């Protein structure tokens, strides 16, 4: 048990690669994020979306709740706004957070005065994980390890926490490709909070729009804390269109699954065993630092993770763009990197 002090790092830091390796940004194949490389086609933005203040009664909360299968949804400026604010609204206590996981949660809870308990991946296999905790954060599927838990497991932990007034916070940023694993439908219950985002599946990270699914009292308190106009008018236009486009969603679930299978097969051809999710893969590797560097020297930018908890070091790779050149370039770089 300790309060985390490691610096927060994210993928998508292409300028760091440019500065370190001296290769212009235009010459990189950036696989350092888990963002859909073929994201939702942004519709034309009406002039009034730029000229007027955002309006909370534009239908977006209802559209989001319906699309995500939740009783209620609060639009926020990406999940990040909620991650930094929600810990301040929860009673201080012991909070379980994965040691190998999204790096924003532990510092946010620690800054709010909680006692952060860093959990190993093996801990998430235990039915009694919630015992001794006041709150539990689960990223499902986990970023970066790809661990995917069943709704039954999550709801059992929720029941244990809720029985003593605790909270289960489930980050479903990557769940859109496997909606059957979502517990959004249960998010109206007290003590259960679910976060969703447009950034990954929809490929709209720059829009900065996400949703908090939870009980009315908590969502009202969070809205009050965040203040007015947290999501811009243009972002709300895009979000309404993307969430309502069920045809695009269905096609992209199939497309991303096929691309993920292709990436898994490509890695296997080079002796690399990956844990696959449709939007990214986790590649545990003892020589992760060397592999990361070797790929970078061929213009392939990946996200490297040091060992944490009971997890070895590894790389996270996103999907290449849907072009023969991109896939061929990755194949050639992997071959050269493995020889090195």
C-alpha cells in the first residue's frame, strides 16, 4: 500500500519520438494509442454550434443514455474531467487501483485524500478482491493488459462494496467492441459509476467528450462541481451524430475485430504472443525497452510500459491504418527489430 508518485504518461506523444529520434512527425507510423484509425466521419457543424453557448437540453444526455444502455448519462469533457473530480465526491477510504493500468486514477484518488492500494493483475482473479476496500476502480477491458472481466464478476464486487457504502468505478473506454460485457444498464444503482468515451471506438479523441453513467444524486453533484459548458457545442453535435449511427457502429465492430485478428497473426509470425483487444494489443516482453527502441528506429512508435505490480514490462500497440503500405511497413519493422 502506497501513494503513487510516478509521472503520468500517455500514448499519442509523437513529439517525444520526433525529438528523441530526429524523424519528422509525418514519417512515423504512430501505434502508441488505442484509437480507431478509421474513426467516425465528422458531419458538417452548423454555424450556430460555434456562435452559441452549448445547451444542456439539446438531447445529448438522452441520446447517450439510449446508445450506451444506461438509465442516465452526464456529458463531460472526456473521461478525464470525471477521473479528476469523482474522487472528491466519494468518502475518503481505501481505493483499489491496478498497478498496471491507466495512470490517471491513482494520482487523482491520492490527491483527494484517499489511501490508494495498488493491485496486481493476479488480484483481479480473486472473487474476494473487494474485501477490505472502500472503493474499487476497474478499467474493463484493462488498458494496457487487455484483461476483460465478466459483468457477473464486476457486479459481485459491486454488491460487496455497496453493502458497506462503497463505490465501484468501471472505466469502459474500450468496451464498445464488446458491449455485452458492459454493466452500463446497472449504473442507476447507488455506488456504481461507469465511464464511457467517444475517444477510442469512435476515433474522436480530439473532441474531448465522454459520459458518466451513475445515480442521479451523484451525477447532479458532479455537474455542479464541473460547472456549465463542459462540452463544447461542436463536440455535442458530433457526439449526437456518432451515438445515433447504429449502422456505422455495427460495421466498425466487425472491421476492428478483423484488423485485430490480422495484427495478432502478424505478431505471431515474428514469435510475439499478444493479448488482443479489438483496438489494441498488449505485448508482454522481457526486452520491451529494446523492442520499443528497435521499432522506433524504423519509424514505428509504440507505448512502452515498465514492470508494475506482478506484471512484466511490455508494449501496447494500436491498430495500423487500413492501408497496405502501413501494414507492410509494420511487418518489415518487426522483422528487423526481432533480428536486432
